[in-house]
C-alpha cells in the first residue's frame, strides 16, 4: 500500500498543477482495489484527492486548500 500512497501523492500534486493523468491511469485508480489507498493518502489540500474520494464513494473530509473566488464564482464552473 505504501507504493500506491506514494504514487497517488505524486499524481495528485501534478494533477493539481495542471498535469492531467492519461485515461488509463484514471481508469486504473478508479478501480475498487485502489479505494483503501485513496482513503489512506489524506491530501486534504488537494482538489484531485477530493475528486477521487468522491469517485470511490468515500465519506467527505474537510478541504484545507485555497478556494479561488474567481473560479468558485464562475458560472461555467459546473461545465468544467
């Protein structure tokens, strides 16, 4: 599990800064066998981490990152 947690931490860091994973990676980390690793990663400042928690049906945890008002108030946000 530690290798998966390390992988996810690196993936989320890149993803949060605009380096999107390829579709095969996204498909792989959405598999049920990744759920425990996702839960254990605990990157509460990462939007990508919270998205993957939602995809896995995990309970919400507090988001400790910054909320950019320009983005949050954008009426097109739901289409992104």
